[in-house]
């Protein structure tokens, strides 16, 4: 054989060998995964480092497929995340299976690591809030911003915003009855009033209204909002009460408008309508949106069901509901769940306890952006109380309730498809 033919044969052999051993990296998200929560951090890290990644909707619990690299493998080994290294032939087979018209699956390309902000007081610790706890545990970076940054216009820097368990009504969490003599409560009130005055507002409620209107405009311009517990319902209450004083004198120095209920404007809200305010300042509740005080569900019966959506026709809610378990353990909070009868008809309910008439996990669009509200405080702590010890997520690394939070974190990374009609 001539030198030229030997050279050509060698090239063909090397190409065939490369094709035979080319690999992809599968991060399973079914029961085979040792640490579901840190797996999201691996995918985020891969996107940060310009690796290709796909979200395999409804395939093995919503698994992830990445191009193989020794660096990703090393990160998985360090963080204790399960993975499978598969040949390209098997990758092609998986993608062909997912693409089939007879299966409820799809593959969504993840394009970039979203820039994340958490709206939270700067002195809060990560375990004060389930989302910051999840982000910290999954090793997903985020910035903490608060009222000053919102007023300054910094929100446009971020793709995704989470609202800490905030009270946007200006009633300081309605902790007055039980904690008005506590040092932490008095400090919180003093700091909030000082901040409002420094930013040019005469009342904390006026500052919080400015914040929610700015966040609403952020969503309309294409932002992604996620909120849990009281951060969800008080957001809408503040929007509906624009121009109406709903705070009693112990909160803002003057009495509330006696006609406040009749003056609410539900056309301004994102999710809820026709709700009734809880006017009593000594009652630890904002409105009848929340069902915490009226539900008759024991802890052992408190589970909610995730809806199944069409991966090919409804990829957005499908992404948000990816899980290895579609029956999720419920958990309490100041706002534990949302009364279904008060949810606007265009809002998508993604998780509910049907027998109790309550929704736990809801989603909607506003302009060019989206929002997701999730009831409860901590998916791994059924009844989280003030002063409780922090949750150690090493003991809950496969928690299905926490997965819903992290689905929302990765959601903005997905390449958006045009809705099918």
C-alpha cells in the first residue's frame, strides 16, 4: 500500500474511532440521582462555562444532557451528583425516543446561565428563606438586592428575581400582636422607616408600593419573577390597594381608610381577585387569599399533586413541574396555600390539593415576562416558626418540593419556543 493510501486509511480509522467513542454526559433526575438539588447547580455551572446543555422534559424525571467534559465530571464527583457517560449512539437513541409523537417528552436547549437576584434585607441569613437556602446549597450564585437597588434602577441587570418572604403591604409581617416588644421587631420597624425616608417616601407602605409596581414593570419587559409564602399574596394586595391606606396607626401613624375594602382595584393584580382584607392588626393574616387558618388538613394528609402538561405543546409549565415525584409533601407558612376561588381565570394552576380547594403552585404571564407563586415557607420543614433552627439540606438532597424552586431558577435559561397553535 502506498504512503498516500496508508495516510488516508489512518485518517478514516481515527475518524471512525472518534465517532465510536464520542460521549455525552447524562445527569439523571429520577430515583437514580443521589443529589437532585446539587444537580441543578452542575447544569448552571456548565452553562456558565459555555457548555451545551439540554433539559430532557419528562425523561427520567427531567434529566439533563450535556456535552462531555472532564471538568463537568470533576464537578459532579466533588458535589456528589450522579451521572452517566453515554456514547453518542445512545444519545441519538434517547433524543429520537423523546422526539416521538407518541410520547409526552421533549428536549429543550438551555442557552445561558441566568443572572439571579434575591429581593431580601441584607441582614437576612440564607436559611431565613427556602430559595436562598436552595441556591446556596446548589452552589448557584445570586446577588442580594433590596429597596435601595430597586429605586436606583438595578433590577434591569437581572434575568430572574425572587422575593424573600416580604410584606409588601407595609404592616411589618403583621407580627405586631406577638412580637411588638421583641428587639428584632423594633429594629426591623426602625430600619424600614429610616430606609423609606432616606429614599424619599413618607411611609413604608408607599415605598413598598413603588417596589411592587417597579417589579411588575420588570416582568412586563421580559423578567422572570418567583415568590413564596407572603411574598406572593402581599404583592397582589399592595397592587390592588394602590392609593388606599390599608395600614392601621401602629404601622404608619394614622388610621386605615374605613372604605379600604371597597376601593381595592383587582384589575391591577397578577394572580388574585375578589379577596377580602383582614383588617384586624392583631390578627396574623393579610387576607382570605391564604387558607392557613381555615383549612382542615392534617400534617399526615398534607400532600399536593402536580399537574402533567404536554411537553411538546406546553413546554413552560412542563419545565416548571419536572420532578421525580408528582405527589409533593405540603408545608406551612404565613401563606401556606392559595384559595382557588380567588385565583384569576387566566392563571395556570400547576399544583393543588383538590379536596381542600387550594392551589399550592401557580404561574402566569404579564406582558413579555412570567411569574410563579409557590405557597408555604420551607418544603423541608412542615411548620417553620420564628427562631427555628436552619434546615440542613444535606438531609433533604432529594426533596421534591425544593426541586420546584430550582426548576424556576433554570427556567430562564431555556430557549423559548413559539407557542403551537
